[in-house]
């Protein structure tokens, strides 16, 4: 393992060395030498001291002989080799605590290893609950990062660094909150964890950033490959699990939503981006996913089943902003994109991914219905999907979003809006005929219809929208007679 002079200096910190090292001293050194050699640490005597020179950067060890200093420097190279091997084996064993314990000997600062959902996998065992700061106490007690801590690290101007797979240093403006070094562990542009080094016993420097970056490279490929194959792995992103239909604990999902400043009432959509060239390498998909992550820092961007999936929040990113950011990327990279209905149940996110993919299939079949070049909205093909598919859960989640909203509203408030709308649509929006059928005064009906249309996101004056609504009501009526539909769909 090659080292930098900073990495060597950190290992010799207990000897109080005199350090003359550039801030960005590179990782190029492969061993110690008593005579100069390229990419080696030259160890030589100067008076009572020893100089350890690595390509122009040097460390002075006072009152020490050359032999002792040489052994120390060479032992440092051996230490890092052993450390890297031990960490890799711990990652293969999925022994998170051993990874953290091994790393303490390198960083000599408190370390926390988190999964992709900010749940604690391991904490440095050298520090008690009350020995670091209030966040450390919170981590020790509750086993999750606090929302305050995550918001601090991902605050204004920091989100891109927070989501990057490169280490970034957070200089705390608060005297009661220590600074820290943080890195997101990314595998194929999917988060599989995070490591934070808290500045407590020793000031963090560039060498720590170099080691943390190397640590990430050692463990990410191992943890990431396990993440993609093991459905029970705890380091997998909560949205990845939801998209592939895996169960997710409500507490885990709620924590993740808080970190992202989302609520389960926000208008979310799933977009699937599929290469037209089916042989596109995974590495290029990762590149596209990374690019989208930078363009849409507030969205969730993942690779699932050979597709780039984006879950975006219309409350934070409007559809216009979303399309403006993505259309050039779609065109340049020869992609097709399908967009789901608004997500009515986060725990059925896989259903909405299916909608996004189906939108592309139907869009290619009915080319005249696409919104724009290679962009397909499932809304435009929902009736086709309902006709072709007959699974209960599938059909219910494909019902018109406004109809589902009214269904939930009736359930919550014991109102009868669905019956009113059913009659209104069946009577071709005739107020006279609808009022007669429902045995209500015309003014009462006008008031009810106004309340209903105020709830709608879509224009009831559109013919397709009305057809879609009427079919959705028929689906709900049918399955309400045959099943308890609350067993199949739930309000998110």
C-alpha cells in the first residue's frame, strides 16, 4: 500500500514530530530507504535528529538515530498494509464493529459507521456515551443519526459534498458541535453507508482524508456487491428496497424522509430511464446516474435492474424543472424515460416503478401520445394498462390519482364524495339529472361538486381525464364488492 507523508506523520503523532508537509502531499511512497530512491522515504541523520524526506516533504524526528527512525518508518508501511488487509476481511465478514475498531488505530478520533438510512452499524468502542458530544450520546442511545446532525452536514451549499463519494471536511460553526470528516459510501451510484470521523483527540488533516478515501475504496466494493445480492443487507438504501418490493420498517422510512425534508404526503413521482441500447455497460449507467444526482440534488437517484431510477418530489422540484434538467441528458445519452402517477403509497413504490417502465412500453406502441421526444407519462396510458392487467393491487394503484384522493377522503371523513362524482360523471356532468338522481337540491350539488373539483389535480373538463376517472370508479366499485380493498392499498 502506498502512503503519503501526511499518513506517515499521523502514525508518528505520539513522537511529536516536526512536520514540513504540503497540504496536498500525494500518495506515492512505497517504502523507506537509507539512500535516496524515487517514491521512497529517504531517512538520514542531521545532527541529533533524523530527517524523513518523501519527495520534498519531510518530517524531523528529534533526538533519534537513523536505525531507529528507519525501523519506525518501515513499520509504518507494514502497519498500513496489515490494516488494509484486516479491514477488507472485516468487510467480507460484514463485521462493522471490527472495521471501526481497526480504523481507530489510524484516525485516533471517534468514528461512526452508518448504513444507507443513517442507522448506526458501529461506533468506536474507545469512547463512552458521554465522552464526545451530544450527537455521540444520541447515536449511542438511539442508534440513529439525529435529523439536526444530518441537516448540519447536508445544509446550504453542502448537499453535493454530502452525497459525494469523496471525503469532505465539515468545519462546525458551533463550539458545542465538533468538526468532522465524512464520506458517503457509494456502489454503482447507490448509497450503501456513511463513515464520519469526529475531530476530538487529534486535529483532522489531509492525511485523514486520504486514508478515508482509501478506506471507502476497500469496503465499498465488498459492501456494495453484498447490498445488491442480499435482500436482508442493512446497508441498502431504503428507497432501493421499496423499489424492488422489499419490506421496510416504518421507523426507517420516516427517518429517511426527515433527513430529506420530505413528508409522506408530498407529491412524489418515479421516473425510469432506460437505454435504447440494451448493451450499455453498467459503468455508463453509473455515469448517467451520477450526472442526474448532481442535476437533481434533492431527488433519489438509483440504479435498479439495469435502469436509472429517479424518485423526485414535486414540492421541491417542479415537473418543468425536472424535465428541463433531464431532457438534454435523455437526448444526448439515447435514453427513454417513463414517469409514474403520483405515488399514493410509498410502501408500494415498486408498483409505481412498474408504471414508469410500462409508460415507455406503451409510449413506443402509441407514439402519438408521448409528451415529448422519448418522455412518456403513464397517465396517458393508464386506461390501456387497466384494460390489459387484472391484478387487484395493480389495478387499484393505477386508478386515477384524484379518484384515490377522494376514496381516501371518504374513508377518513365518512363523506360520500365518490357517490356524488360517480353520478355526476355518469350523467355527463348534467347538474339537473345528477341532482334528481341523488335527491338533492341543485345548489347543494353545486357546492358538493365545487368541493370535489377543488381537491383535484387534473382537469375534469378533459375527455380522457373523465374516461379515466369513470373507469377507475368502476374498478373500485368492482373490487369493493369482491374484496376489502383496504387490504390492497393504503394511504401513504
